[in-house]
């Protein structure tokens, strides 16, 4: 299934910030002609050569820049099409002039994600790998980088492809049962089919059970800081942010709007959300703040429940990190409702190192793979695996060979949609639309 994008597209593939070099990337069937038009004859494939870039090299009209040029003939290119890169001096006027020349000669600016979309359509990568590319470009932390790189290199795809292969084999046996109903096939055949389906279900269930770990690495672990007014929540946020992000005051009910800061812990992206102190209040604005606080507590991956030493709580949120602040004014209980209290003082800095370690442990626990399998990183993956798994469970319940075969085919289809091997046209805009331009 070859694919040639009708248009030859180009984009600035380096960032838009001021830099020394700007990489302009071009892909499509007209690439060779365009490159000759800009800089004379084609350079040898995949070798950087220094060339003058002209508005029109054939007439030596209007010299635009001197640049490194790389010629990537298809199909061994990123998109699978012919393409080239110009490593220009990064002045905005140069980028502008070369872009205008490309348009004059018949190219058009690329849409977000269009290069990677073409790579997918030309079979250079599957959907999961393409999503990995988007994540890699956006990676800010070690955890994000490592996970995205593994996904781009096909770790997750290989697992899904492996399942599809096993399923294909089961389906082949199942079809033998359908095609030769009257032959005396040994009972081991059917037993083998059921055992194989059961083992596929078990693998899928383990994968699903790892839940949102991979997604958490990708988008970051969210901590909501909650507790009564004046517990020191905003003071904690400022310490975590290492700056004066939130207003701190002795007035109860200072924080109203939720305030988010982003950082990294144990190599994982984290978001801390400071929220309004929880209490009954007549003040309409504060009450709205409390409603928002409860919303964030519900959404968070983990809650940091804070209290002041002189105001300990009766109850503890599920899975909360329980922090007793202001140990400088009073001692805090060792535990409340069976949950250990981390004693700290934001005033004297007592216990803060221990708290940081506990938060790092929490982040690791929320993101580590316990099965050793690659983690699913998007809701799309989790929905796809769940679909496939549901079909397999249904297949186990079916006694009729034809019905079981049908469920197995549906499971196969669900796996195929995951990697993009079947029927995903309707998904492409949603997936590639999230990319930046130039990828
Ligand atoms: N003695 C003492 N005071 C603290 C400590 N941490 C914070 N405070 C003070 O406690 C008061 C309340 O702190 P905040 O950080 O505003 O508390 P909060 O939980 O955000 O309060 P609300 O936003 O009103 O819910 C401020 O006056 C802080 O300076 C501490 O460890 N010891
Ligand atoms: K306060
Ligand atoms: Mg506050």
C-alpha cells in the first residue's frame, strides 16, 4: 500500500526560538526538482554538503543563504518519500525568504504532524510508534524521554504485534474446527484453543492492571495539597516550587483559586496543586474555592493531606500522604487512623528531606511497571486492549465454533486498530493533530 502525498510540504523543524541554525524540512514527490531549483545539482544521498541557496539556482537569481543541505531519497527517509533538509542560518528574514522560494516553486507549508502522518501511511512506523514520536518531542523529564524513546523504537508495538500473532494462530485452529465439523479432530485442538485464549486474556489483564502508570509518566503525576485553612498548604507549595508562587498569610481562607506548579521528582514530571482550605463557610467565593479543592482532590493521582500540629484531623483521605506541619509549635501524633504522619515544620525546615523522599517514593510507586511489560501510555491504548480482552472473554463463553471465531476476529480487529494495521482512517486527524508543525 504505497502512499505519495499529493503535495510537497515543508516546515521549520527546529524550534521557533532564536538560535544559530534553522532546519527547514521538505518532503514529497517534487523534492528533487525543488532542491535542484534552490541549489543546483542534487547532492549525494544522506550526506551533508555546503551549498549556496538561491531563489532560483538555474539563473543564479537572488542568493538567499549558504547552508548545509541533506538529500534523503525515498523510500529510506523519515516519511518514506523523497525529501531534503536545509540547515539555514536562523535569521527570521532568511527563513522567510527560503520559505517563500519553496512556495514559489510549488511546495506548501505542512500541517501539524503531517511528516509523521506520511511516515505512518507509508508504513515507516505504526500508530503506537508515531504517538511515541509526539511524546518524545514533548518530553521534558528523564521518565518521559525514556518511555517515549522505547515506544518509538517499537517496544509497545512488538508486544501488541506478538498478541496479534498468537491470536492469528488460535484463529487458524478455530477455523479448522469450523471447516471440518464432521472430521474427528482430537479434543486437544479445542482444549489448546481455549488455553491459548486464556493465556492471552491473562497477559492483557496484567497490562490493563498497570492502569494509568504509563499515562502518568507521559502527562505527569498530579498531587493535590489539601487540608483545613492555615495548615500551611501554600507554604508547602512554595517550598516545592522553590519560589513565592502562592500567597501565604495567617488569615484562614487565603487561597481561593487552585494554583498549579510543575516540576520533576525522581525523573518524573509532577504537578502540585495548592487548593483552598476545607471548611464550612458563608463566604460565597471561599465556598467556590472549597468546591474546586474537592474537585482537584478527586482528580489527583495522590493527595497530600496537611494539618497544623495544633489542629489534627479525625479522618484521612484514601492513599494520602499525611503531613503534620508546624512541629515547632506542638508535637504531632505518630499516626492517625492507622496512617503514619510525616512530621515537618516549614518554618524550621524540620522533616523536609524525609518528606521529599516520601514523595519521590510515591511517584515511583505510581509510575513503575510491576509486570516488566511496556506500559500503555494513552487512554486510546487502554480502550483498545480492553475491547480486545472483552471479545476474548466472550469467545471463551461461546460453544459454537462460528460464534467463537467471530469473537476472535473482533479481538484481532481491536488489536489492529491499536497499531493502525486496520481501519483507523477516522482516528488519524485526532492523533496527528496533536503534533507540532514540522514533525
Ligand atoms: N509556626 C509555623 N507557622 C507556619 C508554618 N508553616 C506555615 N506557617 C504559617 O501558617 C500560616 C498559614 O500558612 P499558609 O501557607 O497560608 O496556609 P494555608 O494552608 O495555605 O492556608 P489557606 O490558604 O488559608 O487554607 C502562615 O502565617 C504561615 O507563615 C510552620 O511550620 N510553623
Ligand atoms: K492562610
Ligand atoms: Mg493557602
